[in-house]
C-alpha cells in the first residue's frame, strides 16, 4: 500500500521557504502561506472545469501502478501524422503503437507510492486504442476531457505532463525568484491541473513579491470567496481594483472582464454580509494605487448606492452588468475597449410566472394599456402575451409581479432593473399592492 502523502513537489516548498532539505513526500501542512491549507480543505467547492478523466498508469521511477486523473488530454494529430509517414518509410510503424509522445495532460499528479513524476507508461495495451476512440468522439473539451491540438504555455514552451510544466516554471523561478508574473503563471498551471491549494501557494508568493499583481489578487480573492473566507476574499478583490489601472500584463478586454467578475463577486459578498463587507475600495485603500480617489471618496460618504448601483443598474445575477463599473477602474485604458453590452434583465427560473415556458397572459381593453404592460414586462424580464378583449383580466400579471418581488432579498438589486436595493425600491409597494398604480408608475418612468 502506498504511503500517505499529498502529491506535492518538495522543490516548490524549498524554493519559497529557502529550506535546503524538505522531505520527499511533503504533506499539506507543510505548504507555505496563509491560505493553502484552508483551500485544500475546501477544494471541492472550487470548480476545476473538467470532469474526472482517470487512467491507469505505471510509474517509471518505482514501477507501481495506480489510477490518476489526467484532466484534459490533448492529442497532437499533426505531429503523429508526420512521424507516421516518416516511420512508415522506415518500416518501423510498430514502434509508435502505445506511445504517449503525442499526448499532453493538464492534470497535476505524482506517484502515489514514491511521489515521482514525469515518467509514465500506460498500464494497459488498450490505452492507445481507448484514447483514439475518445478523441474521435470528443465534443466540447471541458465536458469530454479530450481534444485535438497542443497545450502551449505563455512563453511558447510545450510539455507533456503538468509536472513537466511545473519543473519548467521552477527552473525559471530559481533564476528569477522576484518575477511575480512567473509565480502567477505557475499558479494558473496548478489550478488547471486541479490543484487549487498549490495554486494558492503560488498566488500568495506572487503577491509576496509584488502586492500589485492584479491577476494573483483576482485568483486568490476568487478562491477565498468560494470557500467562505469572505472578509479576506473581499480585501484581495478590492486591491485588484485599486491596482488595475497600472497593470499591463493583460489585454484591455481581458482586464475589463476580470475586473467585472471581481466586482460581481464583491457585490455578492457585500449583499450577503448585509453590507458589513465593503463593496468598493475605501479612500485609504485607493491611496495605495491607481484607482480613482473621487470614486473612493463617494464610497466613504456612503453614496455608493446612488452614485454607482442606481446609475449603472448592477444586477446581482449578471456579471456583465458590472462592465461599465469595471471601466471606471481602468484609467485611460478604458478608452481602448469597445462599449459595454447593455444590462439584461435577471433570468427567470424555468416554469416560473413570466418565463418563456409560462408567459404572462393578460387581456386588456385598449392598445395604450397593452403597450404599458409590455414595457413593464420588459423591465422585469418577463415574457408576456397580450390579448384585446371587451373585459380586462390582469390576474397572471399580478401573480408574476408578486412572485418576482417577494422572491428577491431586501439587499439584492430590485427585480425591476433599477440597480437600487430592493428594500429601497419596489419592495415597499408589496404592502397593499396596487397593480394599476404600479403599471402607471412604470409607464411614467419610461
């Protein structure tokens, strides 16, 4: 039976801590940093993006056989074809059968027995046949676990196993230990390999080297928000905003997207904490970076609801509604990105009143009333069918509106799309709900 260990490279710990001698099979408790052990405990809450893709392999170091999750497997068909033609001419085609030279795997794993890595052989002669069948039948890579093509790192290098890529990064970091961007890229590799706790170590080291590394602030804040470390997550995500305008390692649109997604997480943390966790950076936090101090001063004065949420129509279930706010933290770079898409109404659950499967059906006596109801339904993201009859029937509409209004939390953005918190907008109207007055108010607002 394999001795228990956590499939961690001792060289990672040695490089960060400076320890000359780290035991061959480190445990999670030995990982440096403040959050790796917490992330390890909550790793099942952090989505990997690939379904399990286990295969039986034999370790070339100790000869032991075991099942390992290879993550996404990419098959280099072009290289295989070129080599096949070359080997065919030399009448040595059999030498290619069963070779793993033409695959790459994102999964990060080490031998369960000796903790070795990088030297693997398939345990079954059917591995190659199974792989080819899976590649041919593969659909979307994240769902099937297989794809044709290559995995190329940001520096153009190509590696077969996740641990090979790790060794490449560690070699570069031994020469440049103060390169925060390299540490971030190592963290990304660990995350794509299904090891968020190792990614956390790399992201924390990246921030130790450079506290303004925006991508590491985003990734670490995201991990912590997923495992319930809300205060710490919010702090890292706010610092991401503070330093965004001076960050040059991402394309403009990519930067805007992670800022918008970070703001979306911040807003959910803010609402979920009953506003005890700040939504945007304070004036003190903003003084450390490039963020707009004017916006921070607005936060300090308690005007964030009117200055930001209401005007930008933020929606707690739509990260894209935060794109305009993200641009406010990009400085001059915001001029280089295309216009933000318009905010869309919150999605309705299938089968609820006003959904596509269960549209609101109303009967009205005039075209003018019908137009007002159409505008009202558009504001609430509801599907409706209008009929003109001698007598009026608005029963469905009333049920649908009350269902939407009663289902929203008091601190969530109002379902009407105003961006104001529900308790300050439509929620008070639920008391003695007057449908005709409600319709008239929204018609006047348009």
